[in-house]
């Protein structure tokens, strides 16, 4: 207790100098907390835009061929077929599921009673939910029996539901008209907020079994979009390449005709975002630690001045038997306590600023989402502060150890 009282008395004697020096550490920690919080907000905003989409997936579709092959001229139109799926699943290792899509009409008149609107009518399979990870509000999604029996059932997007049923309630079992064809509602879905989506906004879709749409619109086995999900530990880029190779072979397309199939690899996009997150975190820590280190240099300089002013005191203590360790411990402890106090105050102030910013961002139309600093990060910052405080006190401590008692007692 006497040891800590002595430290506090020493800091109190040099209050103005200590406060000025500690401000550098306080400011550095405050900036670090705010930067970490806002960096997390940016990361959360980015991830919220992809949260409803399977990251281990890829999407592709057919376009005109760009090269002649086996007697076919370039510019040939071709289509992915439903029968291609079984071949792809048997020949491509690592495919967890395939989810095809067919667009009946992007401006289908959908009506229920006096309510109506124009929305996309889309054919999908049960595996669509493995790619688009959006929740069900009512009922269920399309299943394999719906597809086998080509049932006229549908799942509404939340926007369609709100338009057709303005007073709410469970619409499952009710019948709507999509153009001139009646469909029975089996579910209502809502995509994750701000999520990416393929083929249009799911909130503004009426989704029906793909086999029903193919039959109703005389599409045969034609598929407009094919989405594939990879099994764990399989690279999506490899799966995408293998699927495209199989499709090129089945449809007589040149093996090197990359333009005949367009593609979107979610894993590559996710990796790019992840690299951005890592780079952003590194930059935040680099700036924050640089500011803290500059503050620690200020603490070290002040401690050197303090040692110089206390030369006679240190000499007397050495003369009456104080060991070098006791002298060094005193100097390092003063530096550490001063730095830790400033650092903890900076952490608390930074968390307070973030707490004020969070509700403002939540109620504003901004890309930043949920700024936060985790407890583990705060503890790590506290440890860093203590280490910096110890390092800041080492040089003054070494300077104090070089003071000789006889010389110190002779100083005025």
C-alpha cells in the first residue's frame, strides 16, 4: 500500500505535467477505440449485404458462343437444360446441390381480389433456399413433390404479400392469379435486408415449381440460371470450372470458349471482402498503435525529466540502502500507472463515443452498421497499454540506476 501511495504522491506533485503527458496516451487510445468501432461498422455493413447469400456458391447462365466448334459457327444460341443437372452431379465432385431458375415473366400481373400488381414469376426448386438464405414468414417453400406433380403452388415475396394482403394475416392456402393461371399460396418469404440476390429482388417475386413454369410457358427443359453450392472443403472456383467444362462438352461448345457461359463466384467476392476487412483492420491498428507509441515517448521523456529532478532523492535512497531494483521498480511503476490511467480513460471515452454514434447510425440511411468494440479487443488494448507503460519507464529507470549516491548528495 505504501508503494502505491508513493507512486500516487509522485504523480500528484507533477499533476499538470502528468496530465499533459497522459493526454497523448488518452488521445491515442480514444482514436484507436473509435477507429476499431467504425472499422467494425464498415465490415458489418459489407457483410450485411451478403449475409443472405451462400458464400460457397457460384451462378452461371448461357450466352452466345464466341468460337466455332465441330461445325457450329460462332454466335450460336444454346441453353442449359434440366437434364444437364443429373450429369453435372454425377461427374463433378464436390457439388452439394444445384438450383436452377426459369423466368416466366418479369412483369406478370398478380392479383388477389381487388388487389393487384406486376411482379416477376419465377420457377425454382427446393434447393433454392440453400443459395438464398432468406427466412420464411408463413408456410413452407417449394418441395420435391410440388416439382414432381407440377403443382400450381407458389411462394410470395414479402413485397408481393404486402401488396395483395394489405391487412396482413396468414395467406397460406389462398389462391391468387398470375396472369390467367391460378396458384395456391404455400408460403411467404423475406430476403435478408440489403442482401445480394440473383435474377431480381426475391421480395418482388412469385416463386413456383420450375417444372410447373416450364410446362405452362412451353420452355421444355430450358434453364435460364443455374446456381451451384459446393460441399465443405471444396473450392467454389474448381466446382465452377468443372461444371462449365461438363456443360461445354454436352452442348458442343469449344473448351476454351469462356464467353459462352457467364458466371458469378460468390466465394471470390467473399474473399475480396475478407481481404479488405483484414487490410482495414491492419490500417486501423497501425494508426492507433502509432499514436499510442508517440504518447508513450512523451511519457518516457517526462519520466526522464522527473528522474533528473529527483536526482538528490534517488541518491539519498541509494545511500541508505535502497537496491537498484527498488529504484527501477519505482520509476517503471510510475510510468505504467500513468499510462494505464490514461489508457483506461481513453478506452472508456472511446466506448462512450461509439455508444452515442450507434443509435444515430441505426436510424440513418448509411452503409455503416452496428459499430462496436468487443470485450476481448478492449482487454487486448489494456494489455498493450500496460506493456507500453513498462517500456516507457525502462529508459528513465536505467538513467536512475546510473546515479551515484555521492554525486547525487553533492547536487543542489
